[in-house]
């Protein structure tokens, strides 16, 4: 019962629980994976970056701080998360360096070839049609642009107390195959896959 409730909250935080409890769990529990994603995104200069499922908006804030002339956009379908992330990024939103949108990436319309980097942490387990989402990301990236996906690998996630009707864990091989089929080149996994490690980032180029 709680497993299903918590899994649904992880997918789309809502209500007071989402605002006060899930948000804290994201900030603490996902910090390491987000740091890994930020290292690989390596935001700088005039980069145009999109984060899908920004949660409480910490990564958006870090990326915006590293830019000079660039811009970070974010989309999240949880109203709760939008509220928290807007507060955290208020100054950057006011200057136009950050733009946050409330919506579902699968249904959003971004102009083709508009981002240097698309990144996302802990969302791929919830993509209802992975090929559709991967293809949409491919479309909005500029030629030579990069996708960074931060995730917990299937072997570890299978042993976590999560509702697998809500979460669909993904293996390294499934993710690599998905991205290659969506048209990406040179898909690499960081760090080198190892039985003891749970958290990874896949980096793929358009
Ligand atoms: C598990 S949380 C991860 C949040 C943050 N990236 C982190 O690592 O702490 C998943 C987030 O993605 C959002 N999300 C999931 N699927 C989405 C979609 N299709 N479009 C927009 N946001 C989505 C949820 O609302 C939630 O805030």
C-alpha cells in the first residue's frame, strides 16, 4: 500500500506529502546522481540546456550558475515541484536565464534543434513510451548536441521496495539499444558498469 503510494509520489509528487516529504527525499536521496549528471553536462558559456523532470530544481540552479549568456529550460508535470523550483531559481527566472514550464515533456512542443544539451535524472523509469520520448529528445537537440540520462540500473532497482507497476527499471543494454534506435551516436555509460554500483549516467550524441 505505502509502496504504491510512495512510487506514485516519486513519479509525480502531489499534495502536502509531495510538497514537504517527497521534495526532501528527492533533495537528499538523489543528490549524488544529480552531481554525476551535472559533471557530465558541464554547463558553460552560451549553452542552451533543457532538463526534463527537474524536481526541486537544484540542478537547474547549478547549471544556470555556470552559464554566461546561455539559458536553462526545464519542464516538470508536478505543480508542487514547479512551485519549489521556481522559488529556488527566482533570480535566474527574473533575468531570463531560466525558464520553467509546467507540463508533460511527451506533449510539449519545443522547436526542433533548439538545445545543446538535454538532461534528465530519475525519470526514465516513468516514460510510458520510451522510444517516443527518446525520439522527441533527439528532435529538439541541435546536431552534435548531447543527451545525459542519470538513472539507477535495473539490477539494483529490482531489489528496491518500489511498485513495479509505477516504475519500469531499465538495464544498461536496454538503454543503449533504445538510444541507438532513436538515432543517437556513441552512447557511453559512466562509470564503467559494475555489480556494486547502482547509479549511472548515459551520455549520447546526436
Ligand atoms: C523521481 S523525480 C526526480 C526529480 C529530480 N530530477 C531528481 O533527480 O531529484 C521525477 C520527476 O520527474 C517529473 N516527471 C516525470 N515524468 C515527466 C514527464 N513526462 N514530463 C515532465 N516531468 C516529468 C516528476 O514530476 C518528478 O518531479
